[in-house]
């Protein structure tokens, strides 16, 4: 258990999991815009930073929402390194700069991405990831699009060459909805875990405006959300047995079935 400062300690008596000793790079993706990629990426980065972990936040979205969040972040908050590769590119640096290498050497690297048309658009980022997180909103349209995206991703040639544990999180859920049952069945058939459910809370919107994670807000200590983040972290930090079996059928709950 690592301390997470005052906010976390009061939010829940439950401990956060121990962190895996090696670097973990967490790619947050979904073909849909507005499903919570940036919210998830920034909150996860803030959580790691508050655990005194060397954390980087990579913003692949030219809209720059994660970068803006980081810019708004108060200096008194635990530091997060930010890097926006598209900025580097537009400044004429086509290769990775020193700053970028530094960000990628952080112990935890959270990677935010733009909405894209298909899973194959994400191919160029797959090489940067050890875990993939897919936020999905609880509407039929979003669930169908999410399922299609996951299906495409599992069939992607690059993904099949180097499968990466992926998980889905439900975002902006107002109550226990039945809409997710279909998605859950689909995910179970692919052996993809449904790791956490985040509620629709104004706190996320307020935190986004000031560069905070939800738990850094004075009134952001929400027990249920804390438990959701604990489950998410437990999955991200789990032992990487599956990767050891790369190229073979997934043999534990971390990995999807790609056959
Ligand atoms: N769990 C949540 N509760 C309330 N608002 C949320 C939640 N998740 C995201 N939002 C809000 O929804 C909007 C879109 O979220 P965002 O993270 O920017 O999506 P994406 O990066 O996938 O486009 C933002 O205004 C964000 O503050
Ligand atoms: Mg975004």
C-alpha cells in the first residue's frame, strides 16, 4: 500500500494495490469522442502522482485537452510531466525529443488519444502501451460502437502481433443500467474484463477545469468512485502473466481471447 495523501486516506480505509515494479504505459482509447478518455487519463495520472509515482501524461489529441488540464494544474499539486507529441511535430521536430524520451521513461505513463475512425488508426500508438483502457458510455449507440471498436482492435494485425491486456470501464453511469448487460456478455465471450464503473458526477467536470483529479477537490472524496479507481488500479498493476505468454492464447483474465 502506498500513501495517497490526505484525500485518499480519508476517502476510504481500503488500500490501493502495490504497484508493479516495472514501468507501465496505459493507453486510453475509444473511437468515440466524449466518452471520457481525457477524464480517465487525467484522473489516473493525478492518482499516480498523488502516490508519489513519477508520472507522465502523453496527449496525442491535437485538441490538447489533457495538455490544457495539466496547464491549469496548480503548482502545489503532485507534479505530472506533460508531453504533446503533435506540438513537437508542428514545431518541426519529427523525431522524439529529449523531453518526450523523458516522459516515456516515467514509471507510469498515461496516454490520452483523440477519437478516431477505426481501431487501426490507433495502431501507431499500440507500441507505446502495456495496458489499454476503453471508456464506454451507457447508451446503446456508444456500447455498439465500443463493441465494434474492440472487435476491430482484436483483429488488428499489429495488435495480434503484440497483444496487450485491455479492459473496459463504464463511464458516466447514473444508476445500475441494464444496457451494459449486452456489452458485458460480449466482453465475457472475449475474456475482456469490465473493470470499473464511474458515475456521472459534476466533480469530474469541476476537477477538469482546474487541473485536478476528482480526489484532489476539497469535496471530491467519494467512496464509491474511490473503490472504482482502486479496482481499476488493481487491474492495471496486476502481474503480467499474459504478456509472458505472448503469441499464445490468452491464459488468464488479463488477456482477451483473440482467436
Ligand atoms: N464521469 C463523468 N461525470 C461527469 N462528467 C464527465 C464524466 N466523464 C467525462 N465527463 C465530461 O464529459 C465531457 C467529455 O469527456 P472527455 O473526458 O473530454 O471525453 P473524451 O476525451 O473521450 O472526448 C467532458 O466535459 C467531461 O468533463
Ligand atoms: Mg479527450
